[in-house]
């Protein structure tokens, strides 16, 4: 173990996280407040395969706005929105919008699935805890609405020091029970001083294959996203008026 790893271990961080941070951010990292990820995506809605592109704009540790376009080339068949702003979540598919506690919980987990990859976001969630289980598993305790959500941050120390997946129990839809949910981090690369996975796949426990498969082709840090947050706020307000 290097001196850097030793000092981080003495700070109370689990060893799998120490190994990852030592490689990813050996000299620490600059503050990253927002990050924008964009690229092509393959999805499924039920059994229907869909292709298109997505742009995810995260205010790390606080909220995000994810715009999804289904289509090919200049032809757009449908648009979707998945967002969390001011602690309220929304999902929009075409003209159908959903809000509620289940959506808030699901978008909260999606936020932290990405935010955990940038340690400067960790202080933004008071009470966040990282508890070692083994060389391959760390329990993540996420305070939420007066209670906690728990997740597993998974590693494969035989292959890489980087995290390989985030697993939690998430509401799939309003009125439905929680279900196992897994997001995988693949193809890690350094881009403009940031190290991040450039392939993101998401799968429900009762599905045989991922329903969301994105390749990150563009990454921009600290880009203003206020206009997109305002757009999500307006969508939430409209959805609430319609109920």
C-alpha cells in the first residue's frame, strides 16, 4: 500500500475506495459542480427496442436533467425527460408525465449513482456513509426524506481498481414496489482531466438484459445548466397542475 493509500485508509475510507481514488485522483481533484454527458443510447420500452441519443446534465449531489431523444438521424420519433430538481423528480415519456414519492426516490438514486464517482460531491449529502463489506463491496448509506436508502458500490479487484456497478432497490413506477436495480460502469477513460466510465448500462432485476445502454461520446465539466433546470421545474409544475 502506498503512503497515499495509507493516509486515505486512516481517514476512514474503505480500502476498495482508497485504491480507486489513488488511481483516479492521485493528487486530488478540482471542484466539479456540474457535468454534462452525451452520446448514443439503446433502450427498451417493454419489449420494444429503441435507439436514439441522450444528454445528461448533472448538478452533482443536487439534481440532474436527462433529455432523451428516440429516433435516427434527423428524424425524432419521441422525446423523454428524466429529472430531479429541488428534491422533486419527474419522468416524461412522450406526453405522459409521472411524479410522486416513487419518482423522487428513483431519481435520487440515479443522481447518486453518478455523483458518487466525483468525491467532491460527497459533502453535499450530510450523513453519507461508506461501509466496507469486502474487497469487492462497499455499502453506501444515503440519507433520504428523514430515512435512508442503501446501495452497494461494487468492485472487481482482480480486473480493475475502478467501481464496476451500483446496486439498489428502486421504485420502477408510481404504485409499484421496489425492485432490484443495477447500473454498471464500463470502459473507464480519462477525458479533459476527469476519469469516468464511458459506457453506462442499467438493468432491472427481473429483466434478462439491460433496458438502457449508453456510450458517452461527449463530456463537459462545469457547464451552466440553470436553463435546463428551469425547464424541468416547469415540467414538474405542469404535471402537478394536471393531477
